[in-house]
C-alpha cells in the first residue's frame, strides 16, 4: 500500500488510474468488472479492491475521498480497459488472411 500511495496524481481519477495501471495490464483488467456480471470476474470481492482504496486515500490529494468515490473511479477504469487494448492494424490483418 505504501508504494502504491506514492504513485501520485493531480486528482482522484489520476491517482486511481496510476495505481491500477501499475498493478494490472489492460488485458488482465478486461477480464474483470466491478460486480462480476456478464461472465466477468467480480473485482469488488477481491481484497485488492480495499488495497486500492487505502493506497488512494494515503495520497494527500485524495485523503478526504470516500470508498464510494474511489469505487466509481475503479469501475470506470475497468469499464474502459478494453478500449486500451491494442487493435490489430489493417496491414497485419490483410497479411494474416492471405
């Protein structure tokens, strides 16, 4: 928790994003959602969820934030993690089909 809390950020969103980027790849994150619906793994039931909250609020910028506000940021990051996965480009796709 101590190491993660030093990652910093200008606001809660940046802090949570920096923590999550440090510990999860986008590919791994794409297998989770906060509630575990639609065949994905439930992130909220992991003890790691509490670690993220504790690390975030140890940063002076986010020291007054609630678990609910951190949860919203985690949910948003997980939701958009698949958007960050590399997309196959047209050149590689065309060669693969030949």
